[in-house]
C-alpha cells in the first residue's frame, strides 16, 4: 500500500471515530434534557397538589367554623331563655321542683344539640336537671363549669368547660354554662348544658372532602374538644400551646405545614378562630395523602425517565453498532458488487473504466471485450455501435452519433432514464457522480416490467374508478364517525351536567334543612312556653292559635328531617352502621310507640312473628325508622275499627326467595289504586282520591324506606286493593340473617 493510500485509510477511520463520539454525546444530552423536563413537571405538579390541599383545608375550616359558631350561639340562646324563664317562676331560689324540671325538659327536647340541662346552686351542687326528677343533689364544685360567681369562669357571660367522659356510657360531652342572676342582681347559681361531642362530629363528618381530611375543635388553652375522624383517646388533652392559638386568633386564617399532634403525621393545617368564643377550628389533610397522587405521578415519571434513559442508551448503542456494521459492510461492498443482478460500472473523472461487474458485460455483450480497465467510455461505445448493439445508428455517420450520445450521457448524470438496445431489451440507466469527480452507473434490465406496463395501463382506468368510489365511501364513513363522536360528546356533557345538578340539589337540601332547624326549634319552643302560660295566662282563642303554631312547627320539622335524610341518601353520604338486631324487640318497641295513635282511632294492632326468629345483621336505627314509617302509614290510612298486623319471618326453603327475611305490615285501610303503586315510592308524591285526600303527610316516608332498603341490598314490595287494605313487605337478603336465634319466643297471629 502506498503512502497516499495509507493516509486516506487513516483519515477514513478518524471520520468514523468522530461520528461515533458525536452520536454518544447527543444521547447523553438527550437524557439530561429529558430529565430536566421531567423534574420541572414534577415540581410544578407538587406545587399544584399542595395548593389544592391548602385551598381544601381553608374551605373546610371556614365551613366548620361557621357551623360551630351557629351551634354554640343556639345553645347560648337556649341557656339565656331558660335563665329568663326561671327568673319569672315563683320560688326562692327558682331552681328546684317538678315545674322547673318540666321547663328544663321542654327546652332539652327542643334543642337537638343538647343531651341534658343542669341547674347548679351557688354552693356548686347540682339541684335539678332535665333528665330525671329523682336524682339527689350532688356536688360539682370541682368541675370548672360549676365554679362560683365571684371568680373563675363566671366572670364571663358564657363558659365552655373541659370535656368530661361519662363513666356509664363512656361517651364524651362538653359542658357549656352561664350564671343565673335574678332581676334584683342576686346570683343564685349556674345553668349548664351537656353537649355530646357527636353534635360537632356529625356535622364535621358531612364536610369530609376525602384525602384523609380531619377537622378538630380546640379550646382557647389548646384542649381538644371534638374531632372527626374520632380519636377518643386524645379528647380532653392539651395538644396545642396557648402561643400557637394566640397567633391563630390574631389572624383571619392561618395555614401551616407541621406535625399534627393528634396522630404525629405531618399535615397541611388551616386554623380559624370562632368569633367572640374561646374556640379554634382546625382542618387538616395528611401530607402523605395530599401528595398521594403526586407520588404516584412521580413513580410513573421516574419509570418513564428510566425507560427513556434505557431506550436512549439502547438507541445510541444501536446507532454505534449500525455505524460499525456499515464500516464492515463497506469492506465487503466490492465483493458484493460482483454478485449483483444489475450491471455496475465505475468510471473516473476522465471517463476511463475503473471496474465493472460480470452482469454489466452480459448486458453489453457485443462490446464486452473492449471493457478493460483504462478504456475510455468513447472507445467502448464505438465498439458497440460498430457491432450493432444500439438501435438507429447511421452507418455513414457513426462519429456524429457517438458525439451526440456522449453529450447526452454526460447530461443524465444524477438522474435516471430508460433506454432500449438493438436486441429489444429495455434498460433503466442510473448515473451518479462520485466525490472524486468520477461516475458510478447501474444498469437494470426492465424488459419484463415494460411488458407489464401496457397491461397496467389498461387496468388504470378501472383502478381509478375504484379508488374514487372508495374515497367517497371513506368520506361518508368519516362524516358518520364525526357525527357519532359529536353525539357521544354531547351525551357525556349532558350526563356530567345532570350529575352536577343532582349533587347541587342534594347539597342545597341538606344545607337548607340544617339552616331551617334552628329557627324552627325556637318557634316550637316559644309556642310550648306560651302553651304552658309561662309568660302569663292566655284566652281560649290564643290557646288554640298557640297549639296550631306548635303542631304546624312540629310537622314542618318532621318534613325537614325527612328531606335531610333523603338528600343524604341521594348524595351518597349515608352509610350503614350494622349490628346484631333482635327483630322481635325492635318491632315491639315501634308498636308501643304507635299504640296511643291506634287507640285514638279504635284500631287493633296484631303481631305475627315466626317462632325462634333468628338475630339479624342490620342498621338498627334505619330499620326502626322504616318499621315506624310503615306503621304510621297503616294507622293513618286505616278507618276506625280496622286492624293493623305486623309480621316477621324467614321464607322457607324451596320458594322463590328462600332464606330471605320478610317484615310485613298488613292493614285493612282505604287501599291504593294499582296505577298509583309506582308513584307512592317517589319523593313528595301523594296519591289523591276521594278516600285519601283528607290525610296529611309529606310524601317522603315510603321514598326514604325504599332508599334505605336498597342500602340493605333488599327490596320494598307493595300490594293493595281499594277498600280492602294494603300489604307493605320489607325483603332482606339471606346474608342479613344470622344463625343465632332470638331469645324471645314468636307470637302468633291474634296476640
């Protein structure tokens, strides 16, 4: 090998190495850029998750603070009303006696937030309460809410004491008290309300926004008063410092990220003070829960980054491998040229032959002997022209023909043309310029392709028509697809709007029911006070009007409670609290409740229980409400002298509902038209006819019962005949029936 050849080989190898280094460097830069984009995306997503959680806790804190303030205000108003009523009652001091107990009991029944109302004399002894008249006076002097008037919490109008746990029920309560001062200014004791912490927990639970949210209520000294989810072990403990709460009170809203003292988990916490009350509401979301979706996204992006890195590295290695393979392939090119099916020829810049393969010689067989290295293109073509290799060569002007063909040949470099030899073969001629100024040419025999060209041309028109028809069909299919896609989008949007409207309706009903309860309780309470003539005697017409006000208010309160129950079920906020239930005892208790109303209508209540009725796994409160609804309807719509029968039994084997629990209420009332049976299940729907128009009701009882049966995975069946009566059956699946039987024996029909 000459020195020139060695230099060219070294420079060629150097170019290959530079190309490999460039490919590897580009791969590394691509991985770094990809990682930077993913890191920026993760950081922005994390900030978005934290901002969303902060907004959620702040909204929860505002809602919880509003509800807490209203509840405390209603309790304070009730205590003030009781103290004012006591001041007007005879006796010195007016703290003891049945009349005082009845007054306390009246206010206790009107306020659902209060469990008991206590009266405490100036010595700190409990002398009366709303729960019982038989209790002996007991000393509460050691309790903070019962301290004397001259010191301690009595210096303020209302005092909220530390939580206390009942030794009997083991439930927690908060005692709210205020002083009792007579008109002459003398202090006679304190009035206190026992408020179960479930009052606050129930409303906090309705505000649950998911993501492990927690709502808690603290006293001004940092004592935990109530929380949701409940942690009874922390109630009454001082979990926060006074400095921390002072900072919250000084601000409209405080949001921090710190360790939650209730469970030791870092959380996003928003705190809001209750105005004019020594209370602070805190709403929090555990930081792991707030970042759960972000953590999942981070894992996915980490996997994507790892996959992308591996893919990029693999792609880079593949390119390097391909580059090296190409270098090896170049070394094999010369050997491969000889085995090509096409003719290959290479001329230098002076149009002298460097090499050609055997296939090229076969194509130009008549001039093949002239194809020797160093021969010029003109010499080779002259031999072919003289031997008749090219068509249309004038015998008397070969030089002129050759000159024109050489010019034509030089003009087609860089293009591809077709030509025909004298033997009839068609060739595709491709000429390309090399980097050294030479020419590389390829000759392909396309004779067979030309023979097929005419047949292809004949089929061209038919193919064009077919393509046009297919295009028309494709356009029509695309139009139909667009129409279906638009229709699907419209349906999805309509469904989303319907779901949003339904949730908004349920939330509105729940909020309005809660807002109406407090003023309605006040109306009922003051009507009861007027009826008892606490503020002075009433004439007959006034008494009648007061009774109408009280009855209408009680009826409206019942309707509001039913609306709230139904809205909670429709909003999906109702959960079953199942336990082992003795159906005999449960149904007997509801029959006892309805017995006075049945006696007023001269009705007979009958029971028909299966002997040894098993225990069942049910939500006792909801089943009690369902049985009471059915009994109430039966008594309401059964004429005087009629009969109402309540039965409970397990369906025997072999039937359509073998093993199902059946609770049945059968009356001899006015009945329901067959066409109206489906309507009575709908909310606020009442069947109107000449028999039922006189009966009052909200139309929610059967709707609530039907919804609660679906929660129990059961069914509500109604069968009725006009003028003969109605049978309403509650069907519970066999999974609700336990193996243990009731301790009480069954009662046969007629008992």
